[in-house]
């Protein structure tokens, strides 16, 4: 999954604050928009960070070869953050 930032005129799905942007985890930007429009995703920065730090997510750089998982892990294993 990737993190997408979408413009919002609504509220955070976590804390209910009115926010200008929400963050959505999805495979594609189109999927992120659909999830947000259906009301199934969309958190403010604070709530998204809370969720990521409380759940077992890893942050992995996709630079420079986003299509090659093995290269990515070899070159950038030091950038991986494991919670
Ligand atoms: Zn929030």
C-alpha cells in the first residue's frame, strides 16, 4: 500500500476535526479516492500517525526501483522502519 493525501472539505474519520487534507492508505490514487468517497478511509495527519505507530506497519522507500522488491530491500534496508 501507499499513502495518499487527498483534499478534503469534510472531517477526519478518526477525531472528527474539520481538515483540509486527509490521508488514505491504498494501492492506487484512484482506489484512495474511492475509499474516501465511500467514507471508508480518510484520517488527519495526527490520526494516521497514531494508526501507523499502533499497528504493525513498515515504512519502505520505493526509490529507485519501485517495481523490484529485492533491489529495494538490498539497497534501502537501512531506511526501513519497523514498528
Ligand atoms: Zn483525526
